[in-house]
C-alpha cells in the first residue's frame, strides 16, 4: 500500500493511481434552452425525461418516469443518453444518481450525465456511491439556498483507479454483494412504507368514524370523508379557528436575526409532528418590523407553499414565515391536527399559482371539516396518541436498521474501491 494523499481515500495499493474524475469521463448537461419541456408536453409513452425524483437507490424509478415525444426529444439540446451512463444530481438532491440500462432519453437541467471513457463504468458507479464521493461533495458544494455543484467541480473529485482488469473484477464482485444488501434495503423500505400507510389509514378511520363502531352514521356531504357519526357536525375552518399568517424580517438587516424569538419556515417542519424550534431565531426588532405573530402552544401550523400540507402542532411559543398559516383557538386542537394530516391531499388540491402552488387564506378558511363532540375529541386523541406512539417506535427501529444497512453498503463499497480489501482475499475468506 501507499498513501493516496487525498482525504477520504487514505492508503491505496501500490499499483493504483489517484486522479481527478474529469480525465476519465465526459460530462453532458441537460437542455437549458427555450426548448426545455413544460409539464403539459409530457406524454404517456415516449422518450424518458429524467429528473432527480426518478433516481431511486441507484436505478431509475420506471413506475413514475416522465416521457416526451420523439419530436420534442429531437428538438432539444443537451445530452442524449446512452447505456452505462451515470446520471447525477447537481442541485437540490445533490449526489442522487443512477446507473442507466437504457439507450435513449435525456435529463432535466439539474442533472448531468457522466459517460466513462477511460474507466469501467460500473466501477465508477460504485465510487460515486461510496464515502469517497460523499467526502468530496461536502468539500465542493457551493450552494447557499440549496445544495449545488457544478459539473466542473464534479470533475475535480479525486478517485482511485486500479488496473483495468481489477476494475472489472471489483465491479462484478460488488454487483453480487450489493445485490444482496439491496434486497435487505428493499424489504425494510417496504416494511416502513406498509407501517406508514397503516398509521395513516388508522388515523383516517378514527378521525372520520370515531371509536364507537355501533354509532349511527349519516352522509357527511364531503366526498373524501364519506359517512360520519350522526351527531357530529360539519363547519368551515374560519368558524373554529383564527387563521394567522407569517412573515419574514428583512433578510440583510443583522438587527433582525439571532434573537430570542423562535421563528420557523416549512423547511423546519416534519411532514407530521410537533415543533418548537427552527434553524433561525429573530429579535424583537425583527418581530416588530414584519407581520408575523406569536403562536401559543397547541397551535396547528400548516405549510401553505413549498410544499403545501405539512402539518405540525406547536409545543413551544413561536412565529412563522409567510410559507405557513396557523390555526389558533382557545379550545382543544389536537383532534384537528390529526384530521388535517389525513386531508393533506385535499389541501394541496386547493393550491393555486404559476411559479409555485400556494394555499390561500380564503381557501383554507372555507375548507370544511368535521367536528365531534369535545369529549369524543379527547378520547380520539388519547387513542391515537397511544397507537401512533407504538407504530412510531417500530418505525424508528426499522429506519435505524435501514440507515445502518445503507452505511454498511457504503463502507463495503469503500473498502473495495480503495483497495483496502481485495476481491481475491474476500473470496478465499468466505
């Protein structure tokens, strides 16, 4: 072995070399011209148009892939994909990637295609999915609002290169080993998805039908809710809650920031959960300079743009930016926190806008919800708190297992693409 001289790689075999990726590959960007396809130009079948959302565990998510017509494809600039290309996300979901087994298609402007010329493409794919890539991505990421990397900087990533024969052997070995690990990952992801669906269906059934299975029912008149207990009521949100909008102080005024007032944005929120703190705090000066308002504990915070439909309940006093609207009442709120969680799709449907969808105050105010008696709300919440705590404990355990197996996979790849373990030694040892 010899020192590589590169952080994150360490020692490598004496006959291996370390070099920037750009000397071994070509990079091809997606189209960035006026010919870039709009959403209404997608077709049900045609040429694949790949974005970051289609990259799933190193492969393409064909179930949700977008397509463009042959005519549109020919009119576009940018990369024309080939088999064995690696597509890599440069913005937003930085580092997501997939190895291609298709021989046509193109990519969104946030992606780049990496085409091998002096390195085995599958061996390169494994390097890109190891701690080597992760370490250097953190070094070169130049994003502020969101993670961002240029193709030029991606080309500066140092990678270690064994002799061509060894590249081929390592790629075959890792295909086999990672295939086994991917099977475990897939099983865990399915278990997590099943548990999440069960949790949501349990909440939906409980908040719309109640706990008394023998209760007399009546039509709610709301398609997505169906029948409800006959003694429950229906009303618009505006008659139950005060709707409080958020705001942002002047971003460049240092007097507004790093104070003692908790301030959150949709980025601080979980899809569903409790919230008390955000990444940033504002000062009293900042608070008084804009139109945000302090929310009492137990308020329901809804993200109303980028994205619509995150539902959180406050466990501390805080205020929000303009991407949130909050429901405030002096009564018991947690039942409605559960209810709105399962009505996320309906809230999203009400969003309007061209640049991005936004749920207006008027649309939220006039949104109809069901209202059990106060004592039933308390019983429903107690039941759901208990059941969801049990489900969440199982989910946490499964997610920890998933993270451990993903880290094991990265470590496995790293050991072989840096030569710290050799395929022949591993074969004899197993």
